[in-house]
C-alpha cells in the first residue's frame, strides 16, 4: 500500500450500508492530486475530514467487487 497526503476537493454522500457492525455511510472522495475513491464513516454528519482538509491516506487493497 502507498501512503499519500493531499487536499480533499470532493466528499459527496454515496450510500448507506447496514452491516453486522452497524451503519456505515459511504462517500465518494477526490483529492487535489487526482486520486479518487470511496470511504466509509460511522456518522454521516461528522465525517473525519471535509473538503479543504489535508488528508493522509493509503491507496491499495481490494473492495471485493463492491462499489
């Protein structure tokens, strides 16, 4: 996995997932350096970061075919 840091330029709500560990709210995210992806938060109204924040994140792994 590769660790990167970039400014968040997009964080749009995508969907809700109800799983055995509770509710996860997924957001589509994009960063100033061109990276894009999806991230899940436990609280829809209090994500760990917002547009404009500098974020350190890892790229890699497999989502098992989920979108």
